[in-house]
C-alpha cells in the first residue's frame, strides 16, 4: 500500500514537471484538463491509489487500525527519498530530523 501511494505521488510530480503550463483561456483550460485526465501516467497514478486502498482494506482485516495506521507515515519518508533521487530535490538537515521523528513516532505509536 505504501509503495503504491509513493508511486502515485512521484508520477504526479513527474507529470506536473513535464506538462505544458496551464493555458489562459477557459476553453483551453478545459481541454488541458481533459489531456491531463486521459494521460496514461495520470491514469496509472489513479490506479495505484485504487490498488493501495484495496491493500489497505486487506491490512485492516487482520490488524487494528491503531496499529496499522502509523505505518502509513513511511510514505512521507519514501516520498522524500524519491524526490531526492528522481527530482534532485535537496534533503536538508531539518528534513532529516523530520524523517527521524516520523520513524520514531511510527515505532512508538505502533506498539501497544
């Protein structure tokens, strides 16, 4: 579920970077949004979100919500790493500290 979520976010960002700018006119904006909606990569992102929700449903059939939900924060960590790898975004000291706090919080929250 987490990997599918991360995939969707990375693909959305990638496609946002490679698509042309939003046009000015109302009609042009409409057709731009149609092109976005039928873009195969955007559709794959929607599909990954749907599959992620199915996997989440399966996880919740066997785990308590209060135990499973903290693990979803791993998507923040993985998106940060993916943004550095694929988009050359800078991972700063505050971001590293934030990742450490997120992981520590996930560990604490998922126990007990």
